[in-house]
């Protein structure tokens, strides 16, 4: 019996238009009525996800900042901020890169202003609650994730340089076509999902998960029913045991409809 549905957002629940499908709100209510918990999982911070899912925010749990924070029943049940010295070193490293750094804190997101820059269209959809600061190293808030926007494509070089600089003291991952994340070692969406499962008394055998990108692999490993989206890179399919129709075809919605209708097998 399914008791939890966890889904990535970009490239998974969201189509290429980056808009949350309106149908997910009544579907999430229908899941709740059947005793099934809906859990969006994203690189976005808690305040962004809460705003995105405002109509149902009090009825669902969240995996935020790519697994650095888990929220259940409106309370943070899992949080692993980045060590302060790593924050300082990443900021120093970024001075030699053509990239923009965002510090995702517990209160808001801190960044140098992107207004009118090439980064603005990439930052605004995900970080609409933000504070511009000229001296980011002075921020005192807990930083759950460092997000780095590199429009050159991180896999062409900056990611390797970032990993080398970190030297294993923190974890770096490519989280999107132009995004990298730095988090405390051992943090991923799977550990946050495990925290929610434990808190709610739900097992992996009762969990459905959806993902399309490499940072979703730990999430998929925590679910008996692990769906990789048809639009994912080909090397992702080995990490799932089922394939969902593409994000633009509403693949996640189709499976949730089956769960609500009682026809899911």
C-alpha cells in the first residue's frame, strides 16, 4: 500500500514552462484523503517551496535545499547547515570564476544583486525571496546550501575545480544544467526522505518517488516504486525500476491519478 509520494520538481513534476501544474493541488488533497502523504523535493529553500505550494502547504511535507532540510507537519525535523569555513572558502573561490553564488539560509537567500544581469532569469524563478548583500561573508544565518549559477555549464570545468578546491571537506553536486550545489558531506534528498519516513512511520516499501536528474538518485533509492522520467538522461534509467511519461506529458500526474483511483499496481 502506498503511503508517501515524493517528487522532484524541475524536469519531473514541472514541465519546460517551469510552472507547477494546477492539478497537483486537488490531487494532493485526494492523496491526503486516502492517507497518502505528498512530498515535493527540490533544491529550493523552505520559504520558496511553501510559497509555491501555498494552497496545500499545511497538508504536505517538504524536502528542501536538495536534502539539507526536511519539514514535516510544518516543523523542521532535519537540518544540516554548511560549515562556516566552507562558506567563506567557496565565496573566495568564486572570485576566480564566471559564476554567481547564492547562500541559502534558514531565514532567506543571500546574494549579490542579479537585477539586470545575465543571472536574473535563472535566479528569480527559484529564489524570489532574497536579500542582496555586497559582503556575503558577513552573513550570520545558518547556510543550508550554497547554490552556484554557472551559465557556461558547470560540467565543462568549474565543477571539477570546485570539487578540487573542497578537497572532500564538503559535498558538491551538479543540480541542473547551469547549477551546482555545495552542502555538508553526507547530505542528499534520500537522507531527508528517510527522516520524513521515520518521522511519519512510513517505509520504503510504501513509497513512490519520481526524479530526472543525478541529485534525485538518493531519493529514488529510498522508494520501492522508483520512477525515472522519460525525459531524463539515458544514464539515469539504471537508478529506477519504472519509467514515467515525460514532464511535459504530465507523467507524475498520471501515476498520482492511478494512486487516487486505486488502480496503481
